[in-house]
C-alpha cells in the first residue's frame, strides 16, 4: 500500500524482537488485535517504509513453530516450518525420530533468525539488547553482534547442532533420523566441543547452538539430560554463556 507521502509500506515486523511477519499478516488482523509474535509473544507490531522507488528488501527466512504438543502418554512433538522446509520431531517411549523435508539451510542463512530467538529469550531474563547485525569481517570470531543502551556489546558465535541430516536432505529433499536422548545429548556436546576457542576468547563470546531446523534437540527431556550429564562441564568452559536455540524464545534454553 502507498501513503500520501509516497512511501511504500513493507511487511510488518515485531517491535520487540524484529520477527518479520511477511504477507500472512493483514491490516484487518492487526486492527482486530489478533496477532502476536510467534518468537517472543509480543503484540506490538510495526511496519517499515521505504521510498517509492525502492523495490528490493533483504529479509531473513523466519522459521516458526507449527505445533508443540505434549500428549497424555508423555510423548512430546514439535513441528517447525519455514520458507522451503519443514522439520518435525517426536519423542516418547521407543520412538525418538526427526523428519526433515525441503532444503537444508544455505551457509549461515539462519544466523539472524537464531539471534532473534536468542534476543527474545535473553529479554525474558531481563537482558535488553538491540537488534543483531553481522560483523563487518569474516575474520571476526563472532557471527553476530548487538549492543545495549549503555553501549555494551554482545558477541555471538553460532554453530548448528545437527550435522548428519543436511547432506541427505540436499540430495533427496527428505531425511529421517532416529536417535536416543543420550545420542542427542552427545551431539549437543560435540557441537560445543567444535567451538573450543582459547579461554580468553570464550569469556567474551556467547555460544549459540542452532537447533531451529532440528527441533528434537530442544525437547524437554533432551535439555534436562544434557544439563544433568554435562552442565558442570559446559560451565567450566567459561564461555560468556551457552544457549541451545530453538525457533521460539520458549524453546530456547540456557545451558550455562
């Protein structure tokens, strides 16, 4: 839509965590008060406006939880969908399965989405950071940085937890993995071990473990098992913090 000032209104976004709603949000739904952010739960919505001659906008694909269910028999199921992909996990009894459909993430495509979930989770802890941005050079040990109102800087290193599914997904568009809770816990530890910088660097880095497209890792029993088995070890690495990041703040957990 175009205003009298000649500005073109762009898709709406969350005023608190900057989640991009895209085309699924209408002005009527906003006016009715029926829209809340799937990342942080906020109902505050804004819209960007660009000059009428501008046609290109850079956006980050925004995965979101389609379902997160707890069944009477103790089974937990999470399904995540986004642009060009869908992943789901189910955990209960002998069924510990993750299914992947679509395409894998390209390079560091999910970095800013990880930081959106992380930023909302940190806000729930009382930490208020500005929007994340990519560092100016790839030589930096941080994948994204943010500042607070006092000028303090938060430096985040992002690494994916899942390592096996993506090759199969790239070849066939579908992959299914079955892993026990203990095996998923081992994968989380391996992801941390893959980023063991010198201690002087670790003290200034928040390590974000990206599980947005592999939601089996953020299931409650997996997080609890990791903390019980490896929580003290993770704390001893002396990172600024280590977070396991899911597609929403509610599915994002501090590991130390």
